[in-house]
């Protein structure tokens, strides 16, 4: 039984060392992936906002034009 226990301890020790050595690589990959995902999300949000803002800007321009026309009519009747 001590051989099994010793073998398990050796396996656990090797796994622990492997995890310890691999952790910086895993952390680095995690950081890179997170940054890449953040950039993609930011790009999509920017595209969406730009599209929606252009619609709002057109609506404001239309309202401004309509108000000017109404003001001109009001001034013409007075």
C-alpha cells in the first residue's frame, strides 16, 4: 500500500509542478484572449452606436427643417 501512496504522491507532486509551470502561460493566454474579446466588443458597440447616432442626427435635421418651415409660415402670416 505504501507503493500506491508513494506513487499517488509522486503523481500529485508532478501535477502540481506542471500546473505551477504552466500557470504563467495560461494567465498570458487568458489576458490576450480577454483583450481581443474586449476590442471586438468595443468595435461592435462603436459600429452600433455610430449607426444609431446617424439615424438620430437625420431625425434632428428633419425636425430642424420642419421647424424652420413652420417659423417661416408663421412669420409670413404676421
